């Protein structure tokens, strides 16, 4: 979904909304991105796009919370002497609770989350029926919610996507990240059994496909806007 080294279309949209130059000119500009996004048909794809845009705005806060968790894990591992295991366990319990609270608080600030969650939940139920998934509506809703959560933030919080913990350049022993089993991502963590995991994988692929389609729609709209501006400019020259 999100490439950490390349700006997503949501991030480019965020940049456009914060631009100080929103004048409509002959050349492509930030206002074109805003207009193109506004022309996107309302639906699940549009809801997912809006949700990603909002999450891109708080991504740095999520990363800060995850960094704090990794620091706490290092502190827990460094405990020595009598009672070290109990101290380490207490540090991790408090760290995980703090990270969960931070995660929930960040998500509650996403105004697009409710609409996207409702639309995605309805979509998940249809897909569950179509694929004859033997799970009740509540179980399907839980899977859908987890898919949205991981879709927004797919990187493993414990290893920052590296698949291992420990820095060899600091003389630390590198160990496989147990929460993600070395994969570096959270996608495999969804579901209690093979049926749920397979269904979650299907929903994730569908989500990625819908966002890609939304991006293509925005790109097509931007192209149409640019072509319209060229036609207007050309007509203005002909009438001059």
C-alpha cells in the first residue's frame, strides 16, 4: 500500500491542501490535485482514499509511538540481576498498554474512519457470502477492522519492517523479530485460522486494488483538467 521512500497520492494531496498557491494556472498545480480528488465518484474507493489521506497526516505520530515501544523493549531486555524477569515483564506490559492507548487516540482523530469502516464492513460481508466463508457477521466485521488497521500501517511495530531486532554496529545480537516472524509486516497477523487468514489476504488485495483504481481515477481527472485548461488557453489566443 504505502511505500516509505515514495510519497503516496494521499501524501501529495495533503501537500496540495497545505499549499500557499492554489491559483488555477495554465501549468499543472496543487489546485489540480484537489479538484481531481473532488471529482472522484463517492464510494468505497473514495472513502479509502480519504482515510489514507487523513492517516498520512498523523503517520509521524504513529511512528513516534512505535519508536517508544522499541526503546522500552530494549530496556526490558537490558534488565539484569535478581528480579530481572519480573521487571522486564512489567516494562513490556506498561509499554504495550501505552502503545495501544496512543494507537486508539490517533485513530479517533481520523474523521474519515467511521464512513470507511462502515463501507468496508458492508463490502467484507458481501465478499464473505460470495466466498462462502463460514463465519458469522461479527467475526467478519472483526477481520475487516483488522484489515483496515493493518492496511493503514502495515509495517511491524516491533522491528520497523526490518524483520529482526538488534543493531550489530552497536555490538547487539541480531535476533529474528518474533511478532512478525521475520517478515517485517503485520499482514500475516490477521485471523485465528487459515480460513480467516485467507479471507483477510483477499480483503487486503481488494483494498489495494480499490486504492490503485482511485489513484488512476485521480490521474485521469488531472489529465482531463490539464487538457481543458490547454483548450481554454488556446481558445483565448484565437480570440485575441
